[in-house]
C-alpha cells in the first residue's frame, strides 16, 4: 500500500510539472497583460519599458527559467496588476474560500448522503419524488438566478439575512446555502442510483435473510458498497471548490479564490494565474490520491490488490 | 429413504403469492400446501419460473416490495402462523428460526466485510452474543461446515476465498443460529461437479448433527435423489405431485413428473435422446381455466381443460393433482 | 506638510524606478527640483510646459519623514496623507475603512467613518442599498437607476465629471476600407441621433457631445462645443459622393467592443448606420485582445485595428492634454493621428506660457482636429450614484474624486 502511494505521489508530481509548463505557455499565448495596464496616454517606449520591467520582453524559455528558479525558492512571482506577491494574494483569498467551501461541502455531502439514501431506501415514495424534484431544480435552475432570488427573498424582502459581507454566522447562510444548492443535486442523484444498484444485490437479500434491521442493512451493508462511485465525484468536487465558487463569490461579495482566478485570467496576470492553477492542479492530484486511499478503506479488495 | 415420522416443523396451507406489475397480476404461487418434518429434506422441484424461489422467499416474508404480496394461506412454523407476526417479530424469525442459502456464492456475500463479521451478525442479533462468545459461535459455525483453520479464515474477505469455500461460509451463516428450517435455493448450481458433491455430502452431515428441516429448491433430479426424503413437484405456481423420493422415481403419477424424470440423463439407462416436454409453461398472468399442464399434456382429456384437478391421495404420503389418475 | 515633503514626493514619483504609468509626465521634461524654503518648491523643466500643472494636481503628497522612517512596505500597510480622511483598514479585494481627519485644513467630514466596499455584482449593490447595508451605490445601470429613483424613492447624486463615449478610427490614411474616406466618417457621425440616445437609452441622464478628452472639466473646455447634428439625409449624400460601398476594395467595417454595456451601445450605433446604408460588424473581444489593438500603434494597412472602429467610455478627467496627443497627433499610440498641422497646433498650444493665448491655441487645435474625424464623440453620461435617506446634501468637491465628494456630505 505505501509503495503504491509513493508511486502515485511521484506520478502526481510529474503531472504537476506538465500542467505547469502547459499553463505557462497557454496563458502567454492568450494575450499580453501590458495592454490592460497602459493608459490612454502611454507612448510606445513606455509600453516597451513596462514589458521590460515585468520581464515580458524575454523569450518564453528565458521567462520559464526565471519562473522555475523562482519556484525553487518558493516564489510564484509578483502579480503584474497588483504589484504584490501572487502567493500573498492567494494567502488572502484562500481562507475566505475555505470558510465558504468547507461548510458548503460538508453540508452538501451530508445532505446528499442522507437524502440519496432515503430516496433509494424508500424508492418511488413521496420522499423519492421530493428528492428527484430537488435534483431536477438544482440542475436546471441557473446558479446566478438562484443566488439573486435567494438574496431578494431572504435579505431584501424578509430582511432575515444580510445581503453580503462577512463577520457573523448570518453572513454565511446565503452563500453557503447557494453553494449547497449547487453541490447537492448531482451528488444526491449519484448516491441514490448507486444505492439502488447495491440494494438489488444478493448480499443485501442475504442480510435481510439473516434478520438484520433495515437500518443496519442500509447504513452498514448497502452504503459502504454504494460509496465507491460517489467517492470519486466527492473528491473532484472538493478539489474544484478552490476556484469553483465564482458565482457565489461574485454575488455575495466574498473575496475568494474563484474571483481571484477569474480576474487574474481576464487581466492575463501570469504569476497569479500560474500560482492558482498550480494550486488547483496540486489539489486535484492530491484529492485523487486521497480518494484512492479512501477506496482502499472502503473496499478491501482494492486494499489487497495494491499491497 | 423415508424418514421416520417426526414432528412437523413447517406446515404451509393454501399459500398464494402474487406480483402486481404494470401489466397485471402475476400469480407466482397459487395455493400450495406442503409440510417439512424435523431432520427431513423436502425437494421443491420444477422448471425455472414455476414458483419455487418465490415459495422460499414467501416463507421468509421477503418478497421484493412493493410488487410482491402474500395474498392468502397460512405458514406454520412450530405451530406459529408466520403470516400473523408483526414485521419486527418476523425479523426475529429470519436467520434464527428460518435460514436461506442463495444460489450464487460469488454475489451473496458482502464484498467489504470479513467472513467473520458476516457470520457474527446473526449471532449478535439473535443470540445476543458479544466479543469472545460471538467469536466462538462464529468459529463453531465455520467448523460445522468443515472450513479449515476457522480462526484464520474469519479474518478473510470473500474475494480471498474460492467459490466452494464461499458457499460453505454462506452455509455457516445460515447455520450459525441453529435454525429450525433451512431453505437452500439451488445452492450448488454455481459450483463445479466435484465441489458440488462435497457440498451436498456436507449438508447431509450438517442435517444429521443439527436435525434441521431443509427445503431443497432445485431443478435437478440427480440432486433430489441424493439429498431429499420427499419431493414436491411444482408447475406454474402449483404443486402437482408430492411423494417420498423413492416413490417419485419408481412410480411417478403426474404426466409432468413423468416427463421431468424422463428428461434426466441416467447412467443406468441408455437413451437415444433425452426426453423433452413440448411447448412452454403458461403465462402466470393469463392462466388456463383447467389443469395448468393440460396444453402440454399427452394424456389430456376434455375435463382437464375445463376444471382444475383436486388432490388425490394415491399412496402413503403420495398425492397428485391430475384428472387422469384414479 | 512642507516643501520637503513635496520634493520627496515629486522626486520619488518622477524617478526611473517608478512603474506608475503617470510618472512619465513628471519625468519627461524634468531638469531638477529644489526646495527654496519650507513653503516653496521649484521644479525646473528643460523646455516650457505650462500644462504640467495638471500632472502636479494629480500628484498626492507623501509625508517624507514618516515614509523614510517606516519604509515602503510599512507605509503601504499604514499610509498617511493630507486628505480629509485617515486610513483605518484595508482588506484586499473587499473593503477600505477611513476615518474623518478632524484636523483637515479645509473640509472636516461630518460623518466619522466611510467604508468603501468592493462589490462586483450590480444586483448585490442594489440589494445592499435596499436593506440599508450601504448608503451609496455606484455603477448602477441607467434602467435600474431610474427605476430605483422613480419607484423606490432613492435619490441620485452626481459625483465627478460625465462619462464620455466616443469612437475612434485608427489608420484612416493607410486603409482601403470605407473609413479611410473622411466623407464616410462624417456620414457615420451625422447618422447618429444623439438626442434620441440620450432621451431613450439613457432616459434623460445623458447629453449629446464630448469627444476624446475634450469634455466638461477638461483643459480649455467651452460649453459651446457641440457634437455633430443628426442629419441622415446629409449622411446619405456624403456616402453617395464617396461612392460607398463600391468604391472601396475592402468594404468591411468592424466595431471592436468588449463584453458588457459597450455591446448595447454598439448595437444602437449599428442601427443608425444601417439606416443610412452603412454595414458595420460587431466584434466582441476579450479586453486584453482589445487593448492589444487599440493601445499599440500599428499602422500597417492590414493590421487588425486599421480601418475599424474602437469605442472608449471613460470618466472625464482634468488631465486631458496628454491624452489628446495620443489620439490627435502622429505620436499617439492609438494609430489615429497622422497630420502635421495637428501636430504643430498641439505643440503650439501646450508650450505657450501666456494663459489666454494658450487657451486660444488649444481651441484652434480642437477646432482643427474636429474636422479630421479621427474621433467622433457620441454622448456624455451623467455620473450618477444612488444614495439613501441616511445621507444629506453633497456640498463640496462633487466634481473631484469620490472620497473628496464624500468628505462634503451633510447629515440629513
């Protein structure tokens, strides 16, 4: 098992290098950030000067060497637009993202699990119909619209919650709620269909024959087998949360990573884009490994194969 | 091989089970009666789809919900009508009083729990044993089914065991609480021939030790000959003939039984080709008014088409449902 | 604050190390600086440049002693200036908190604190105004602004100078597209019903006129300067004279715009042009691509900017002289100017030391470049913000910057 993990980490590291090179090239191929910094009065010499100061006059390989040597020292470079270290900007935005993303993730996953299992266990009942409705709504309604409607209803009309900002627990309700609303349906459907598959299995029949209670059958025998599919998705959702809450962050004015990335890409702020993509890539790759390890915990067969 | 007349463990009277589908009612089991004695093995024989497995699941009240429903009849286990029990009381019967072994050992064990855990569950549930006591009971069950080094095996996961071993584990689960009745639903069809023979021998031994009553569901008369004391032949949701095993082979009375026995390949008889029954069993959604076998029956007369045959006693513990038997 | 602080600030701002794009104005013509006495600072230029007054007005004075004591990093965290507000707190990408400077020489704010929230979504800003979480909402689109004003009783106040929307024609002298013919450009201007845009699209919150850095609040502005009238007949006549479209080898005219309100504006113009028979294609591009075309001088005949149209909406700014050079003279980055007379008029206007003469020369320069149709002004949009009942009158500095305007708010 540990040998397997070491191999997976090495693979992930290679993938990270590949992604870094790719992002480095792509972001540069997509436009020149100096075009956003210059003013209506800038002269061609000043533009050239600016490029030189930012190191953008050098060839790609030369820029890459600068970038890599910086990385080796643990530096991602300074933001072209904000003129401060990209790492510092991430350090400011990341806690906000985590504060929003972690509760949203865990609430959504817990709800998805509970409701998905309930819908599967009580198939074709009123609960199942309710769960299906929530799933359809969640996937059909545009996120932007839902967030704004929630804001208009709960904040403007009912005056129950603040519109935006942060500080108190109340400030979390709307943004976290909106994110849960986005994250829940897909996961819930996945849990439901996975559970339905498992509940048809012979070993579930045998568990019933043994005289076990439905609770034990569902939460012990069925769920653990039904988790394998949803686990991968949960891992990917978790990794994507780093930059995935753009809409929520914009509407509820939450200065997180999603907004930072969108703004950095729009401005071709290379160091910031590179730093965030590397972080996201590392997160995705890391989550993959964690999911694999989690698999091994859930499914002993995988555990034995890999050792 | 007639068993000495011991106490009847199970008595079923007029059991009717249907499935309600979108297309209509499927009468899977349509008024059957039979019994099993202590230490006795009753073979429930018939083609696939005749209602054997549904009968087994009905006894456990484990029909797939909400489609499957028991519509009528009585199931007495040691004199208690199981159909009158609450859901909770019924759960206490399952695994403790009645056990069942499913067909495919590859799929009937939960892949993510150890063998020991899966055997321990009914022990904990029904006997209230914990810790070391539960472990002892698990090891005893594994020993009963002749599983070598049970102390080690109980830590194994199903995928680490061979098919034959797994089916023994399923047997150990079934026997772990020392049940009164064991329903074995074609437990050997998924095993290869030598393993099959071992498994059957093992079962006989287990029965001798525990005096458990067994309902052996099969379509294989070879297995019946080796395992069963008595046989009930099912056709299209009905029992058409019941008899002690020796009698059924020597003097089958129902035309369907005869056809089935003739279709069994035998070492002592050389035949040009195996006998096969013409036609298909009737749809359980749209049954003919008279005898259900009549469309395929070589001996059918007018009355067979019009009226359902009544039970006729033709010998000791030998009854048959056929107009042409006198 | 003394002349030493001023010298420190100007030297720092004009230094070669400064990456601020505005530094060039203080740097380009600088010979040396000196402190004459505590309240006299002198800036010596190489050649006469009266318009330098404008960049000076733009330069915020830093406290020399404090800055040198704590260094740049610490100063950024705890800045000190000389305005009506004192810095309290800055949360990146989120908010600024300022406290009234009770010792300000001219304007002590009535409100103790101002918190500036950076809220990217318009609907969120409106909601916050409705719930009372904010008292001023900026950047609200015309439709919403009018709705909230008329139906929900919020008041509007103008802060700063109008937003000027104009369009530019790069490379007119090298292109073989229709925009290379001045008659076509003039026709395009005459085809636009500016009053209608102001009355309907901007619901009365805009006025016709203004052009590239020649607008209310700009150097030498005169309210009598007017935009072209709406004259579609004359426009059609001019097009006929120019032989549009068959006289042109390449007939396509592209209007490059970035995603956002500019697209609506573009569609308005497209409609007016279509009405007189001019076909213009909208090209919606990313802002970096857009900047690459409009902010880089490229006058190759087949360059993507040449012969096409680039709109620009900007808040008016007093520092308009240097921007004008970029649009109307041949040294500009927008690839629009290419006329020796315009160049000469610009130099004359910006080097004249007699104020009255300089103003006259500037007017002559403006009148001349207007006839070149490098840039056509569309409308001037009122810089309205929405305010709640908790704020009273805006008394002073309304035409300066936001924080200056905020310093003059009375309590209701």
